[in-house]
C-alpha cells in the first residue's frame, strides 16, 4: 500500500480525472434541465395555439349569424327609409284604419264565398263524392315582396283546419319573371331555421296573420 504525498504526479492526475468527471456530470445535468425546459415551452406553445384556434373558430361561427342579422337589418332600414306616410286625419294600413282622434272603428267584414263560387253542385264525370274546401289569404307587404298567410276552411266550418305562411316576391330573370317563395311557418309555428341561409325565418314569420290572432 502506498500513500501519495500532496503534489505528486499521481495525485495531480487523480484530481484532474475527478474534476473532469464532475464537469461531465454537470454538463449532463444541465443538458437534461434544458431538455425539460424545451419540452415545457413546446407544450405551452401547442396548448396556446389550440386555444387561440378554438377561440378564432368560435368567433367566426358567431360572427356568421351576426353578419346575416346585420344584412337583414340593413335591408329593412333601406326599405323603411323609402316609405312616406301622409296623415290627413287617418293613416291607412292594408284593410285596417286607425284614426288619430276618436275611437278606432270596427274593421270591415271579410268577404265570404258565395254558393256559386263554392260550386257545391259541381261533380266529376265519375260521379265520385267531392270534398269542398276554400282558402282565405291575408297579405302583408314586406320589402320588395309580400308575406302571405293562407287559411284552409272546410265548407260550413268557421275554424280553419290548416294554416300556412310564406314570403313571396317576383324577380326578373333572362327568361322572364320568376316567383321566389320561402316557406315561413305552419299552423302558428315557425319552421326550422336553415343552417346555410341569410334569411331569418323568425323575423319574417312575425308578419304572419293567424286566424286565432296569437303571435308566434
């Protein structure tokens, strides 16, 4: 057994080896720490990107309906800007009259079909039984068209067995005029809103005229 004195070549070599080993282990620890920090920063960046992407998608999805509502509001504003009401004691709206002073008069009675119009005696050549129905239409002017509500009645019945409402307007095409029809509601209930449509059925259906007088 030999004990080396301090400063001998053997001790110097041993100290250098120990120092080299410690520096190598320190570099390994530093590299591992850098790897963990890099992984953490990458995960944070990925999650932040996913969050920003989801927020952008939600904003674009909501903005789609806002733009459609803004288009309808702008169109209604342009239509109302071109309307002029002149008052000379009363304002006339379709078949109803509102007086500025005094009581509101009763609305005129609705027309009823005559026996000749109903054609109760009409029959096919086969002599098969005939069911007679008739429809009463209520029309409300709206923008460049009209909102039409139909009441289907059976003969000798005072309540309609079916009601429907739609928006109609005519549009000029190369081959002539074309009627555009958009179904709005049935029996007092608004139809489901199409996903890819700028037309708000709820706003248009608020102009439907139902037989029981109830609003949607």
